[in-house]
């Protein structure tokens, strides 16, 4: 074997076993003696981030609803957001576990941390944190080049949307997360950051609670120009039809009742850029409909 090739091989082996360190979204420094080889994801968005970072082949277990990319559907499940199969977790012998800082229960996080396995807390609440999350996981996995490429592509798509829509006239928005009872999100969620990117304004963004329950009367009073809601999976849930009786509302009158893909808006990952693009188009539709329904002065 020639010396240059030997040197290259030695460098590659050294990189594969070098210590790595990052700070997670909880502000905790996490260090590994070498890049992780067996990773468990405890949230669907974390699964997407791990695959985007180039570590799909190293994910050995995942939480339920980890359904993207397609390869994630075949991963062994280690539990749900209500219960973890700790025996399954131990059997998978992880050297890194990625948890959702506010999505997993405190009991679940305490359970996995008691195993002594390094834990990365993931909590992207801003669009930029999706990119930095991919990059940091790439460091922990030893797949930094792939992670950096994915983050660069994501940032470029987000920047293009901001440049195109961000300075257009504001659209007031109500984001309907759940029907009965009626829940929305405040500005501490990535969905609100997407709304802002598109030149929108979350009418309940200033509320203190992350996922506040609101009344129909409060929404009617604030009279949003557009209302967003996810797909109806249960025929018993009214979805956007909830607002049809309120014909005087601007969103209803102008038919600005838009169905959105909740996974693309509330599950922070590379596909967030796709969800943002669709939402920007919907809010631009609301702007165009102003010409069809001009404001009548008293």
C-alpha cells in the first residue's frame, strides 16, 4: 500500500474515533468519545433530522409516528409519547438518544437519562434552529459534510421564501391546531415563525401559553384574515367547517379557510421549507382576494 493511501486511511480511522462535542437545545454540553453508531430517536421530527444529517443507517429505534423518510417506517418502535418500552431500548444498545425536550414527558426523559446513555435534547422553535439541529447531529454522528450540505440547502430555500414574501402586506392568521376544545399556538412555536416568514401575523402569538385553549368568540372578535387548520382525520371533528356559521368574519367571507399539512408546519425538519412554501402561497392568495372583497367604509 502506498504511503499517501496509508496516510489517508489513518486520517479516516482517526476521524471515525475522534471525540465530538456539541451544545443541545436545552443548553447542555454533550460530549461523545467517538461519533455515535447506534441512535434512538424519541420524536418524529428528531428522526427526520437524523436522516437529514446523514445518519439514517445509524438510527436503530424510534418513537411512534416516525414515518418520514420512507426508511423510517421500518425502524423498531421503542414506544409512544405516553410510554416507553425500556427493555426494547436496552436491547437496542444505543450510544446516543435524541429526545424532544418539551414533547417527551419529564418521566420519559428521566427514564432514558437513568441509563447513562448520552442524551441530546432537540427543541427547534425557530426556522434557523432546524439547520443548526441538523449540523449538530452531524457532528455527533461524524457525518458533518452531509449535514452541512443539507443545512445549506434548507437555509437557501428559507431565505428565498423570506426574500419573496416577508415584506408583503401583513395577513392576520389564526392557526387552528385542534377543534374541540379549540387550541392554537403562540409565537414560541416554529409554526408561528413560518407565518412570520410569509408576512403573516399570528393573532394569538403574544399569549404566554405555548398551546393555549381559546374560545370561538375570541377568534371572531379578532377577525383574522386567514384561518389555517390541519387535515380532518376524524369525521366527527368539524375542522374548518367550524367557521361556516360566522359569515361576517373576514376569513369566511373571503374563503380564506386553508387546509395545511400539520407535519410540515409543526414537525421541525427539512420538510419545514416545503410547508413554508405552501403556506406562503396560501397567504398570498388571501392578499389577492382583497381585490375581490374591497373594504367598505362606513
